[in-house]
């Protein structure tokens, strides 16, 4: 292998690191109108009147749009393959406003000052309703968040809008209640996970203009250019063929940019005015008017034999999807999908519950996509079971977890193609020093150190749905363009896919131009989400490269006047097996493109997988807890990863470190608070604290590679699984330190301190 | 988005004060970090850059800190590192980041009497005076109690003495505002206990200070002083912590700070 | 008002608004490495040097650079690239959006601190947030670049 497994630098690395103008805002034309949004100050209200006359008369204002000016067609902003499972429950602008920050009017002006001034001149009157703020009281609340008749679902997702239920789920394999009765021990706990923010450094932004043929061009920092094109076509009621979506470099996404936050607002301004328009969200809008992780309540019941064999697992969930249902059914389903198969000695498993509408910011896709919430609940409960049985938590997992070649109830006979999770656990134990440190040791009079652990699985793409295409073109100079529609948001996927192509074509990375993504040019790709790019798009790239290599051999053979079977290609030269005749690619390529061959070679492939092979992680945390204050210092975090074959060792490591730290944020610092009127209080980096450098201790990463038979070079995904273990592992360590089980994230010093008080009082 | 109609850079304090008091919308510019968070419409903004108000000097019995001195200046000042066990550099060193501390000023922070301030808590534990252009020089404690009047804070003076001092805080994330902060100082047998970010602004616990000054810092005395501070001062709730938690933490941090002062050289 | 300043070693005379912030001025003048990640002066993305000191350009009123030296990453491309090579070799560039501000702080630290210990490095760089990398790779790169352990 020349490229696979190597720590190859990102092909765009030096440019982006040294500040080159390659992001969306850097490319905006100078005369673009500035788009601003007037937002609802109420959590739930109906606009009874809206007067824009004064604002429209302000010099420099290009247009002001209200609910009267938009197509009355409902759509979803969820970036999902058509037909989307998310409900079509929003207009571009609606008469009803459903959360503080919901859009009331779109203002476009020559500059920001004028736009803001115009915004203040718009007079709006509202009929204010009692909002639904507590998601545990949403079901059957007198206020109905979506009373409209034209709300549409592509599938039966269990929507019951009169009861504020966006989606409902029930899966049961075996008889859970019956099996629980037979179990020697049953542990039960209810957990709450917060509406974590993505907090990518580049906020949401897009600009749009009409091109030479009058088509709408939208340049956006998005993970989903093709889905955005489809959303815009529906929302704006114009043919998709009249729309082009271009994605430049992206300043981080984490799933946030899998939902179309801003594109439609710039696009409608361009359509109405004919002028270029840009919209750039500030950090407050990003926190309050886009999407977050779905906050959830998860009640877990886990039944086991006395020897620790897990026999029954029941998870009952409630998910807060906020004002709109982007990703509501799918995120909720994933809670069960990525937890129920993990321990396969079970005789019955069940996952059920509802995702409910509330009058808060919508939830959406965020790295982990339900698996994060589910893992926290399940793994905390497994740790509780170990505690109850007096077993080592690592042992109880080794005893129960699904292994390579095995099935589990939800897999219905399908076998797990690859896993080294057992090795991950052993390696992790050694790295953290589990034998010596578990469960805890006193250090000084006020401090105690302890370790904790959790394991997790995710998927690699969406089985049966994610389908990506790739094209590789051979140019006249013997170099290649790799055309893909996936969206490298900093992960390095452009580099990784180029590595795969280079490996197959036996060429250098410099010899491959990567082009992504432009809906006019790129082959279709759903976009980079659901841990799909390395696995799904990667396989398309491998096959496209193989296709092209085959064509090169065929055409080379023609020039050498011999059969393709008698020619070999080493990436530079085509040579007959007997070594008598040869032609260099540098000679062949111009003949094909410019000369007598008259056929430019293009390798193509489309790939989708019937399975979504899970990557696995064993995570281990060592904390030091201050027994007088409840302050938790994370000292060390060890993550041992099975992502199949590691394609790029450096980029994989950074993915893990970054995801672990995002998980640490969720575990310890990232608190989400609303006031009683539905205003988000944690709406800036000053109030919503993502981890800083001093907050994370040391994060150490190791790989236990498996070989996934369905993946490119044996690879599985890595992007999402990395965020799942910190919350349960740290919660476990805190429990082992001071006996306090914090079940509501984040684990703040106050919760630990108050918990210790309750323990003492017992 | 705040706006500034006029901008002046006066050559004298008199001129600056004159502009300041001319209109209620006129404002002195500090580091502007907090100004930026609001949407204040400033008539005339007054920039004090030409008044030579930055820098840390030892003048006679006092260390003098100009109003335009930045937090980063405090953090790396050799004089302050060596005075009072480095309590002032320590109190500001955790605030956000170097590039932020290179902007925010001592004058604006003290004048604004921010409740979450780390610096005020530390300053209050020392013998600190503030100098205002109109109201003149007064002890910091007196300034903090006074109802706000439009004036220009020009300098902060800290009495040079053998005072030993310790600053303690509790933060959720290390770059967050404190849940609570405490500074304790001791000069001979005179103790002072200050608690800030309650989330109300820093205040001296008279009873705790008295207890230590009278009874000395025996283990029982320390525990008693910590209890007194928690009882005497009022605590509130915000997103960083409840009043109940703050009260409990006050006891812990005061006890730790006093104990650490005893170990100071 | 008009200001005169030295931006990346070039003398400029710029007409600015009273309430204009330096980050906006610099971007308007084509220095597109200036990024803003927050509205609350606490992410470090917009870091530039004013008289060699790392400073938040998002919070500095533009008139305050009058008569001063301002450096952005465009002005020190060679030094920036030297560190960027190490950063990229570590795989720690990721989305890159915070990199210019981060690199400006790293290079300021190099000028200010001699052989910093790991703790000092972390302290100096704490004001630079990053959501992608988890910081560990950045730390490895900084240590390699500075030749410290």
C-alpha cells in the first residue's frame, strides 16, 4: 500500500491554515445585498399585522419579504435523501411563529447598517399564545405547535400533530416485559441529555446570484449541496434544473450544515430582486435560530442473570424536536438502532417513544445523531448493573458484546462483518491502567481519583439509502480529476478519497485534482453525513478508479496492438507482460484526448451498501474530583477505536481527538438554559462553554484495526462514533470517585456537590 | 451593534470630563469588550489614549496602575508578580485568553463594578484606592458602595506593604466566568476576606475578617470565619450556579484561601 | 475619520467610521484571513498583532490603530507557512477556519516566551477556541515547531 494507512497531509492544508480566501464569505461579490432576518420575540404567536412601509422606504433597502410574499408550500430543511422522512412542516416565512427567533421578515439592503435600521422600522403585531416549553409536557398540551392542515409527511412516521407528537416509534423483538420478569436483576434509571450546540467555528452562511443564463447560483457552507438544491426547488417553486449549489471550503459542520439553515433566505432575495445577496449568521443566530442536538429523556431498564449476562433491554425515550421536525424520526430511531444490537446475549429488546414538538429552537442532526444520547443512557445503566452485581464493568461488557461473525436480535440473522471491540477494551484497560486504578484512589484530603468506561457503536452510511457516485477523468497530460459530491468540512475526506484513487491508479496525490462539490458538475452524493463519506463515497471512488484503470488497460492494449490481458499498468507505463512493448501514460493520454484515440477516459461508479457496518470505540476516563466543591477535573481520556482499516492515520487520530473533546464538552461543560419565556440564555461562547484547552486533560487515542469486508480497503467510518463515549465514561468515573450518579448532562460541579450531600444524608 | 456618532481624543482630563458630562449619551471607551455586547448609541465617545493613563509604576508607598492598563499588563508585570504573592496577576490570568487580556482595561473594569470581576475581588483584599477625576481619591470599598456618578476613573493605587494574599476561584470551564471567587489577605494580625461573583459584586465579609483578626487563624477560627462569611454575605442564582451552591462554596474557598495565606511567605 | 497605520509593513491611510471595528476594516481592505467566530470577544479567531501583541481585532475600534503597526497572517506568510507545515503534517489543520488566528497567537507566543513549558503553551493559547481538533494535535504541532518537550 502506497497511500492507505499513511498520515498524509491534507491537500488543502497549507492554504486553509495560512488564511487564504477559500471560504464562502471570502468569495462573495462586492455588490451583494446584505440579508437580515427579523425574528419573533415570542415563543408562540400569530402575526396579526405586519407593516413594512416605512422600512421599504428607507434608502438602500432592496426588499422586505413577509409571509405574504412566499410560496405556500411546506418543506423540510433536513438534509436527507428524497423522499425525506422528516415532516414538511415549514414555510419560508409563516404567519405562525413557533419559537423565539423564528423568522418573521427577510430584509435585504445595500449594507448591514441599512438592513438593521430597516429591521427596526418594521412594525409587527402578534397574538401571543401559551408556549410549549417543557418537552415532558408537550404531549397533550393545550397549545398545538403545528395546527396547520397542510403539514405533510412522506411516510407514516407516527405524526400526531394535535398531540404535538412529531414522530412515534415502537420496535420490540421478543417479549421484553416477560424477559424482564425472568431476570435475576433488573436495573432502571432515567437520563436526560441536553440540546448540545454544534459550535462549528464558521457560522452558517450563503450567498446567491443569477448567472449568465439566469439560473440561480447558491454558494453555501453546506454539507448537503444536492439536498439544498432540492429544498430550494420545492420551497421556491422553481425547477431544480434552474438551480446550482456550490460548496467552497467549509469551516466545520458536525451535522449542523446537514440542515439548510440560511440558503433559502438569500435565494429568495436574489429571485425577487435579481441581485446578488449574502446572508451571514452571527454567533447568536447560530446558537438560537438554527438547530441543535435533540434533547432527550431516556428511561432504561436492563435485565440480567446473576453472572452478568444481559437478557433484556428496554429503552423508552422522549425526544424534543423543538418547533420543527428536522431529523425528528430518524435521530430518534438511531437511539435504538445503535444501542440494541451492542449486547447480543439478549432474549428481548425494545425501543419506543415519541419525538415531540415544542416552542423552542428546532433540533436537527449533530454528530452521533441519537446514538450519543442512547449510548449515554445504555452505558450508564450497564455500569450500574456491574456495580449492582459487583462485577468489573469491563468484564461485563466482554461477556455480553456482539463479536465479529455474530448476529444480534435487531440484525435478524445478518452477521457482523468486523469488530475488534474486545481488543479495544483490553488495550484501553492497559493504557488507562484499569487494574491499578479501578475504581478509585484517594489523593490528599479533598481529592479522589477514579476511572470509568463506556463502549459504543455507530454506523457507516445509511444502509439501503445512501448512494454516492464518483467520476475520475484522465486528462491529456496523464493526470486525473476526481469528481465527487461529498463535502469535506475539515475532516480531510477530499484527501482520503484522493488517497484511495491514487492507491488504485498507482499514481501520486499530486497527480489527482479533487473537485467537490458543485451540483452542476459533481456526480450525485447525498453529502457528508451519517458517517458515510469514507465508506460509501469511498467505495464509489475505488470502483470508479478500478473502472478507469480497466479502460486505460483496454485502450493501452489497443495502441500496443495486443489483448488487454497481456498488458500491465504500474501507474506510469503500460507494458506487455513479455516486456517487449510499452507506452507511457504521458504518451497514451494525449493520444486518447487529443489524437487518434478520440476517447477521453472517464471512470465512473455508483455505490450504496445494504449494510451499515458499525465502527466501535472503548472509552476510558480518569477524573479527579474535589470532594468539597464537586469540581471534576478530567485528567486522562483513552479512546481505542475499531474503524476497520485506518485510511489516513493522522486524520483519523484527529477525528477521534476532536470528537472525544466534543463529547467531553457535552459531558462536563455545555449547558443549555432557557428562561421561562423560551429565550435561550446560553446563546454565545461566553455563556455556552465549549471546552477550552485547559478543560480536557490528556486525550490519548489508539487503533485496533479490523477489516470490514464491505468497505474500501476494509475501512469503516469514524466521524460520529467518536463523540459517544465521554459522557457515560466520565459519569462512571465520577460515580466511582464520589458515589454520585449524575443522570442529567452536563455533569457540573454543583450537581456533583449536591449529589454528595444527598449521599451523606442517606 | 453599538454606534458612535462623534469621537474625541482629549488632551486633558478636564476636557474629557467636560465632554463626558455634556450629554448622557457620551461615554468613556475602555477596552470595549463589554460595550460591544450591547447596542448602546453613543453620542460622543471619549478615548483616553492621549492621557498617558497606561502603565504600572511604583510611586512612593504605592503601586500606581493607570486606568488604561490592560489585564495582560497586570498579568506579566514583574512588580505585581512580586507583590502580595502575585495575587493580582493570578486573579486575571484565567480570563478568556491573551488576546482578550491585551484589550480589557483596569479602569473600565473597576469603574463598571462588574459582579463577575476577578480583579475587583483581588483588589478589594488589598489596601486599594481609586482616583476619580471629579470625586477624587477614595478607598475602593467606598467607591464600590457609592451610587454611580459620571466621572472618569484615572488610576488605581495599591498600598505597598507586607500584605500576604491569596486568590481562589471556582469555574465550571476554565475560561468561563467564575461561579464564585474569593480573596483573602493578611497583614500582621489584620485579615480581610473578600467574596465576589456571588454573582453580585465583590464584598468584604466584615465578620469573617474580624473573626480572623481577633481570634487568629487557628483551625477552629478558620472554620468559623468561613462559616461567618457564608452567613453574612448574600448569594444569588444564575446559569453558573444556585445561591445555595455559592453559599456552600464560599465556605470552602474562604477556608482554603485562609489556610493558603498562612503558608505564604 | 482618517487614520494612518502600518499594515503588514505597508503604510496606509484609511477612511473609517468612528464605530468601525478593526476586523471589519481589515476584511473590507481585502485581508480575508480575518475571521470571526463569536460576537462576544472570546473565540480568538480574529487575532492580529498590534505592535506585536496578539489582540482581538473584532473588539478593537479601528481608530485605535492610528499610528500603529498591525500585522495579519498575510504579512508573515513565510513564518506562518513554516508552522502550518508542522500543523498540517500532524493532521491538525482540520476545517482551518480558526487557523489564522491560532497561528498568529502561536507566533506571538514564540516571540514572547523562551522555551515555554507545556503548561505555559496551553495557557498562552487558551483564548483560541477550536471545535474540530480537540487541541491535542495542535499542541503536538506547537511543541514540535518550538522544539520543546
